[in-house]
């Protein structure tokens, strides 16, 4: 889990608390502030998840440099002879 996801979760929790306190005290400003902070947290969390997904995909796709792959192809020579190359 990266720092974006941690910050996002914290913003979601704090925003939710502010919104609920605003509801209990009939403070519309605090309610709006809490909702905005929750949305910010949702976006940070989503961004962090995307970063994790891309990092994990890159880790899975990584091929060690000491791995060699031999490829053999057939091609037609100018005279129509079949040759193999490596």
C-alpha cells in the first residue's frame, strides 16, 4: 500500500467524522467540508490503487536480464531457397 492510499483513507475517515459532527450540530459548512474531504480521500485512494496495479503489472512482466531467448526464423532467399537463421 502506497502513501496515496494511506492519505486517502485518512481523509475519508476525517471527512466522514466532520460530516457527522456537522449533521449533529446543524453546521452546514462543516458538513460540506466533510463531504469535500471524503471525496478528496476517495480520489487519493483510487489514484493509489491505480499506482499499485501498474507497479504490480510491471513487476510481473519484468524479465531478468540474464534470460536469453533464442528465436529461429525461416525466410526466402532471393533464389527461392529456404534458409534458417538465428
